[in-house]
C-alpha cells in the first residue's frame, strides 16, 4: 500500500509523528477526564402533586389520571409509572430510548402540566428532571447537642455557599434538613371562654406580625421607602403579643396558648448517620472533569470547612467516587500492565525478542494515539473504556504481529529487509484493513442501539473502533519501519537481494503436523464438514442448559438495605425501627467490617451511582447505605444482617443486598399484573406471592400493594350542614387546623421562613370523641360542635395504588441466591398458568428479564445492518460470493467454544456475553481472510490449487495461532481480575477463540475445497520435511 511506501521513504517524518503522538498522549493523560461509570442520560423525570384533603381513590381519579392524560400527549413518552397514596400522586415519566433531547422534552412536559386542572387546594404539579444525576461525593453533617435545626440550616448553607465556588463543581443537593415551624397550641374551650375564636386569634397574630412597604417619604431630594415592620425577632416576641379581648383590656398570647418550635409533621425526610441525626450534602461535578483531580480539590475544601463548623458539629464522608475511580483505575492499570507483559512474552516466544519488542512498541503508540482521538470525542476514562483498552490489547497487536511475522518469513526466505518490509505491508495492508473494519463493525451495534445498557457500553464500541484503526495504521506504517531499523539491517541474509536464490530451511514440526492433519481432513472433507455441523448443533443444544441473566451485581465495598414497616404507622415508629437496626450495625463485635452507614428515612437520598434505585418515598420506608472495609466479605455480612432482622425485628421488612450494575436489581424476578379491579389484582398478586414463597430458598418475596390501612372518614350530613349554616370548607379547615395546624404567618430566621401555625392541644384531637367536640363558628357567631353535622367512621382503605401506563398494576418480586431470575420464573410457570386471568388482565415480566430483552432487541435491531456492511467489505475485497460465503460460514462455529466455556465455568449467559459474541465475529473472520488471501495469492503465482490450499493454510498457521494466543492470554488477566462486569465477556471470548480458531483452521480450507471443487491428488507424495516457504 502507498501508506507503507510513504512511511518507509519518509522515515524521519514517520518517526517524528510517532514521537509527537506519544508525547501528546502522555500530556493528555495527565488531566484526562475520568469517573467511575460512563455518563449517560437517565431519561426519567418525576412529576409530583398533592392535595391532602383527598382520599386514595379521589387522588387517583382527580390528580393521577388527569396528570397521566396530559403526560401521555407527548409523543416521546415511553412509560408512565404512577404511585398514588391518599393526598399524593407521583408519576415517574420515562422517555423513549431513541429520543435524544431530554431537556427539550422536559420543557414541553412542564408547559403541558402548567395547564393541568386539579382540585382546589392542590399543590403542584412539579417536575424533577434531575432524577438521574449522580453525585461524585456525599458528606454528612452531624449537629452537636444543644443545636436546633435552625443552627444546622445556617451551618449547611455556609458549607453549600462555599462549595459553590469550587472549580468544576456542579449541582449541590441537601437531604435530611428538617423543616421547622412555630406551633401555637390553643384550647378552643379556653379561648371560647374569653370570647375569642381561632379565626380571630389568627387574624390578630397575622396583623401584629405583618411586614411590608408603607409608601415613600421625600427628603433632601431623595425618596426614602417606609417599611411597616412587625417582624418577630425571637419567639418571646410572639409569646408576648397582646391580644385585645371583646370587652376591655388585652391578654398576652403566652397566657392562653403554648408557643414552641418543632419539626414539621408528618415527617417528610430525615437522615441518620450511624444512628445520629444528620444532613447529607451531595456534590456533583461538571461534565468532562477528571474526578480524581476534582476529588482532591473537594477533599481539601471539605477539610477546611470542617474546621470552620460550629463547635460540636461533625463532618463525615459517606461516599467518595474519586476513591472508587482510583481503585478501579489502579486495578485496571495493574491488569493493563500485566496484559502488556503477557502479550510481549507471547510474541517474544514465537517471534524472538527483537521482533516481539517491535510488536510490543505498537501497544503504547496505539493506546496513546487513541487517547488523543478520544478526548475531542468526549470519551472519558471509566471502567468501560479502560476495560475496552484491555480487551483491545490482545486484538490491536494482531495487525502488527501479522506484518512482523510475514516480514520475518520473507527475510528467512531470502528477501532483503527493505523489500520484505515493503512487500509485507503492500500485500497484507488491504486484507488487514478489511479484517480491522470487520472487527470494528462487529462492535458497532451499541453505537446505534437506543437502550440504556447499550449506551452504557457505547464507550466499548468507540474505543475498539479507534484502537483497531490506529493499530492498522501503526502496523502498515510504523511496524515495517521499526523492523527495518532494529532487525533486518542487522540480520540480512548474505544471499538476499536481486538475482539471489531463496534459501531453504526445514519446516518446523508444528507446521509439518498441521500440514499432515490438513491433508487428511481434505481427503474426508464432506464427512468432516458434516461432523462440524453436528458439533455445532450439539453445542447449541447444550447451550439450553446455560442460565440467562442480565448483569451481575456490583462488587463495591458497600451494600444497601431497602427497609419498611407497616404502612400507616406513625413516623416515630419508622425512626425507632431505623434506630434499632442502626444499633446492630454499629455493634463492632458483630460487625467489625462495617465502617459506617447512613439511613435515609422517607426518601432514598442522593444518587451516588448510576444503578442506584432507592424505593419510592413514603413515611414508613427507609433506605440504608452501608460502607464496609476493603476486602470485606459482603455476602456474609448481608446474611448476618438479614438473619438479625428476621429474628429480632418482626415488624420490619428489609432486603439487604448488593448494588446492581444495571437499572434493575440483579437476579430479581419481577412479574406485573395489570387490570381494572383493585381487589382482583390484589388476589392475583397474593397468589403469585404465595407461589414464589413456596419455592425453597427464595428470598425477598413481596408485592408492592402493601396492606390495608385504617382511615377515619367524616361523613357530613347535608341536611344538618344546611341547617347549621356551616360549609364543607369550614369543616375541612377546622379538621386540618386541629390535626395538622393552620398556617397564619411566618417567622423569619437566618434567611429562612418558618411557618407559624395554630393547632389544638393533643387531648382535643387524640380520638374520635375529641374531634367530634371541635367547635366551628357559624355565621351568627354561634359555636357548633362538629359532631352535630358529621358522623365519624373508621374504614379500611388501600395504602397505595400503583399504575403503569394508565392501568392499575401490582408487582410481585423475589430472588433466589442460587438461580437466575429467568430460572425462578420458569419454576413459577405452572402457578402462572393457573392464575386464569380474566379478560382485560395481563401478566408481564419486568426487572432484569425485561431489561435484558429490551437491550438485546435494541442491539440486534442494528446487527443485520452491521453484518451486511461486513459482507459488503468481503465482497469488495474478494469480489467473490463463494469466498464471502466461506468467511460467513466460519463464524457460527465460535459458538461451540462459547457454549463449552460457559458450561465449564458455570457462568450465565448475560448481556456482556452477548457483546462478547460480537467481539468474536471480527476475530474469526480475520482468520478466514488471512487464509483465503494467502491461498488466492499462491494460486495467482501459478501454484496448483490443491498445493496452494495446503501451503496457504500452513503458511498462515503461525500468524493466526500467534494472534489468537496474544488475544487469549491478553484477556486472561482481565478474566481473573475482580471486575464482575467483564467476567462473562472474557470467558465467552476466550472460549470462542480457542474452539473457533481450531475449527476455522480445518473448516475454512475444507469449505474452500468444497466450493472451488479442489480435489486431493490420487497419490499425494508431497515432501513436507524440506518444503520451502514461498515468498509472494
């Protein structure tokens, strides 16, 4: 090729370019953007609205369904998951995977929702489109004794304000800061005796604390604004407010009411660090930032801020992605260095130390050149791209190895070094380019696929394409030059050159053995081809015993504990249960490997890894994140924690487990039943729940419709209401004021506004009789007890209704530690068949089974396009349908090795195994291309067809075996490393290469002989001991 000739003719410029690439790559590497996981858009948002005057079914009908109807109007919406509780509706909106512009979609969603018509008193709807953003670090601020939440709020605000000035900082979130309010507790009986009403007191307090502009005063050519300031300076100002009585005189508020500061009830969210109240700050960074450098700056800043906190405050690190990334990168670098060493050893053993060194030099040149191209493409260093480099290591040396081996063979055959170098690049450049492009195309489907998992693996496709193409340039331009400089000038045979006779040398023993075996196979080519087809069919049948999964669980030094108690329990009960579990986790005698833990009560906290899926917010729920020491046996800790909860906390349902690498929990079987009637759905769900619990060893079995909870309903008699002169609004306000408290003004403190509310004392709202005696002021001033117009009834009500795409849906889930989710569903199949779902009811599989199917479908959708492109490359090179058919026919036989490898290792076939098969395609076709190209070249040179077939396959044995060995041995370090994401990928590739290469070395020549009708001679007396290796 002209590239090789130009590189050899302009050798100094070529070396200058190589040096520039190396130095440029090293400079870029110093501050290259890095993070733990790839940055991918989580195309989800949460829509939230509430109206606490509505019951469950009213909330579903008047809030949830109207919001669903509006959201559904947007064509880019794929799924709507709705959670309805009495007074609140939360919609998790999911965009279609093929919709790229999330910001524009959320803007349109907000515009549509602004026109939502909800009942009076509704709050919202609000849209949270930061649902999927990941915090690179989370810190907990623990206030000391004697500090209230106002003091904590001030300390947190100062920390956040300071962090906002940090270079490359992104959004900062605060979780667990308890909202406070000022509660004025009034006895209605006491104030009635003074001739006052709640409404009057509310008006008087609000009037005496009003703040606002009162006009302007001209003075000295200026206009001075006048402010009427009734601002409360402290709680004593409020307590000392004088309230005029109906007759003469006034009374201080403290004499008729209690005034105190308290947290808002019911509890919204709270955080506990090792059982202590805390506030968690989540810190995000700007895209394209090196997380390790940012982490160093952040840690230094937090160290300084910790010293500035008030005395008694503590600051603790909860999660720190920079450390995780450092561990991942350090581990990957160790694997990378080991892989480089393995590849060098293999090439040196087969090609000699000088040639092996030249091939080894192609590794840093290629990888540093890849970094220079990756940077403008926005590809960060993360566990996917780093692993892609390691996977590419064994493949990128293939091109250089083939070129180096061919030059070595030519020099050994008598050619001059410069001629051998030029000829090798000229004859092999195009075949290697075709095989390189075919391998890159085999990795290409994730580039076009729309699923989240495919986008997660996008870096693999891009890195492989970049590395492979650069490796081809290095192989045809740089490798011949380095060999010419370092080897051939020192080792040129004396008889080499024009007019010289090519030397002869004995054929190595392994080539002689392969030649004899190949001749035998060619004599029984039809039975051999039939036997290979039988082996393939047998492997596919055996593959039916391989379990299926999606992605493995994470091996982070952390685990999670989703946690809940009975719905309807007071928030204090959730806190007590959390404190009980925290006490056990803090016991270092039982749990010496636990470093610390944080519990998020009522919510899930900031997302600090992409795969985090905390439970939907609810007062009876909590979510624990437990940090363990390096190398801790997390599975045994999880087992110990589970046993403690099951034996000592019967009121708690908890599911301690590892984090997952995918969107859904690894290994969890999820089944959804959708339909109209709530009772029917619940019955079907409980039947599935019972069936799943009957499978021995199944863990964490539950459904998401919880239990029925009591609800106190005030049934208003319309006739009595009309006679009394009262209204429904007065009744609602009276009940809300008595139970929740009625807001009347605000108390300003350190930039925060605390609502001031009026509420009746505990004894006047603690039971039905007390509520019935609440007095309501009629228009004529008469006080009318609530019981005269309403009857109270205690009824049972569902605590929650879940909906999916406009249909009520109950979800049953569970997992088994020894089998995959698909196997668990298979064992449930009889129970599923016995459900006898009525018309209008459907059952679907969710969780990792659904995610796996969607991801595989998204990739396979574009697989035919890539295969057609690959076939087009073969036709372009060979201009032959038969040769293309030979290459295509060799590909499926790699599945023999795939099946054997997975069965022998006991690993499931998962999404990464699926990608591993794509990786095999390019490597297997490269083998076939090299064999066919050499056979065709020999036939072009006038060699008899049978002899050309045998000689061509034999001459390509060493480069093929060598390239496959470098790939196989290069992947072994990554396969043995602790990274769970890549284990099945490497097992598939290694197994497929071993079996696929062995089969291809026999099958490709056999198919060539069959399709081109090449017959072995009647008496093959071909001398093999001293056969010369022909040069092109």
